[in-house]
C-alpha cells in the first residue's frame, strides 16, 4: 500500500482533479490510499462560517453555506458531464453534507471549539465524496472511507493530537476491508474524532499529518505528499526568487523546516513516518514527472545547508525573577505553566538574565503570561518574526550568518538546536524586516 495525499490546489477544480486522478491511476497496482484536502479556499470559507456564527450572524453563515454547496455542485457537474448516474450520486452526497450543515447552523446554540470542529471539517467530506464518484465514473473502483472510523484524537477540538495506539488498532481493519472490493481507497485528511465520538480537526494544514499517520498505521511502503511546487525548496518560492529544489533531505531536517514555518509540510508530518522509517516524498501534482524531494534517514544525507524558513507573527516572551535565583528551577516552573496552558514554544534560551522564548500560539500566550506573572517578571514583545537556517552539521555557519545580515547581529535571540547533527540556527527579527532578511540570507547561502 502507498499513501498519496493531495492538497487543496491539487483538488481545486476540474483540471486539477483530473490530473490528480491520472496520477492515482498510474499507481493502482501499489494499492493507493488517497488522502484529500478540501478544495482550495474551502476551509477558509468554513472558518468564516464559524466566525459568522460566533458573531451571532446565522443568516450570513447560511448564505456562505449556499455558496459552498453551489461551488461543489458546479464542480461535480463539470467533472461528470456525461455520466448521469455518478453525477447524481455526487450531487446526493454533496447535498447530504450541506443539509447536515444547514441544520447544524440553524440549531447550534453556542459556538466554541467543539462546534467549530464540526463545521471546519466538512470541506474534506465534500471533496472526498465528489472525487470518489469521479474515480468510479471513469472505471477506477474506489472505496470511500470515513477517516473518523479510525483517526482518534484527544479532545483539543481544533488541534487534535492523534492517539496512535487506537489508530493503529482501527485503521488497518477499516482500510483492508475497503480494499477487498476496490482498487483504490479515498479518505479525508485533517479530520479526527475523540474516543467519545466528538468531531475534531488536526489544525490548519493537517492533511499532511493525516497522510503520515495513516501511512504509519498501515505500514505503507511510501507516503507521497502531492502539492503545487516541485518538492521542498531552499526557501518559500512565493517569498524568495531563485529557490532551489532539494532532491534529498533527512527526516530531521524536514521536521525542523516544517516546525520552523515551511508551509509545504504540516509541522508534525514527519513524526509518524519516522516511527516506522517510511520514506516521504514531496511531489508536484502540476508536474508529475518531476523528481520532487525524497525524505530519508540522515545517514544518506551529506553535511550542508538545506534551506531558510520563516515564521511570521510570533511573540517573544522574556521571563525573569526580581532577584537572581536558580535558573533551572525557574525553567521547570515556566515549562510547567506553558504545558498547562498548551503554549507551543519554538525557540528557548536560558541565560543569566532569565528565560527567553518565542511562540506562535498567539491566542494561548496571554493566559500563560497571567500565570507566569504570579511568580516572575514577564515582558512580551509582539510583531516579531523568526528565521531559521536548516541543514546538517551547520553550527559553524552561525558566525558567517552575522556577515550575511545586520539583523542577525542585532537579534536578541539566537539559538542553535543542540542535537547529534546541528540542524537549526534560528533568530528573531522585527516582523517588518522579515522578508528582506530571508532574501539576504538566502542569497548569501544559495546564490553565490
Ligand atoms: P497543499 O495545499 O498542497 O497542502 P500548501 O499551500 O499547504 O499546499 O503548501 C505548499 C506551499 O508551501 C507552496 O506553494 C509554497 O508556497 C509553500 N512553501 C513554503 N516553504 C516552502 C519550501 N521551503 N519549499 C516548498 N514550498 C514551500
Ligand atoms: N483543509 C485543511 C486546511 O486548509 C487541511 C489541509 O489542507 O491540509 O487547513
Ligand atoms: Mg498544506
């Protein structure tokens, strides 16, 4: 079995969907489990529906749902103009999902994370049902699997953490049964369910993570992440010119890149694949014959710099004690508060002046600050961005980077990830200067 995940742009309309199905068709003998995202922009529309409801605007929410229904009915009609049976089947399924949402919007009494997860997850059900019908209509026997039959998470509704044991127990049975009567299986990325049966989602961009979890659970031979760029690149091609494709990268480097803001992979994508050493490929559905990027164990990778990533809009938090005291006990207390308030930390430095860390958990930091302030002085600086240079054994680059950019010299927080092979040198810059700094550093490292 192989897992093939297709992101929003790869299922964004008739042309993209037909190209995607062509790619799947070429691999049927490998038993593809196709994991799809919502059509591009659809999850944004669903978040907007949740926001309207939060503001009490039920009418606005129903109007937006009407647009969403039409978008999918139109897409299905365009995809299956001559196949009356499968087109009607697709219409039925799309209407069933939208009717359910319509009732939910009409009846929901209050809107919090649990209710938002119900709404936000529907894009993947719409796209997967529609594509399943199209695949069958052109003779690819495809089974539809509801990912909520196996993708068990905790009850962090909008950022569910997978419960691996439970998923590994359930997924192979569900997927094997689906293959017993089909050549391909299609399921949804992004969605999850608690063990009590409440709907969850895995967080923005979570379909990559779903694909990797499924690959791990069924011992897939390979996990293919099909997106809209030629593999993992030396920087975000939307922000930097002249980026290079990285043909091979280690699991550790890819994980660092993803965690440091490279949107091409969800930050947690590598974790499940690595548990079983399953190769992950990043490929371009608009250019299927390209080689893309293969993610492999570190021993296959040479020393050297791989990429520059950035994270926009992070907070820099400085925690110190009024009187000098034991830094390690301060660290223990700070980490306990951050874990309790579910604040993700990106960079952390413990120094004589206290503890400095960065976080992109903008909504959760304020409650952590309230708790930290009961025993320490806390200063929060917003409008910061974080830049990370990633590669194998690149710690010596730290000084060279200071020549590349004045901003690196000025940065208040520079960290070098301390593990076997130094893979991440990060620093914090003012948000407004981020793009320039990334370009300067990219040009210094890659455009000689
Ligand atoms: P999908 O919908 O397929 O999941 P995403 O938009 O989530 O696609 O991710 C692909 C995008 O990631 C690319 O279009 C690109 O702009 C962005 N990106 C950011 N950093 C990188 C990088 N280092 N290499 C490649 N793409 C990157
Ligand atoms: N549709 C979800 C999102 O837009 C998940 C994904 O695309 O990976 O965040
Ligand atoms: Mg994505």
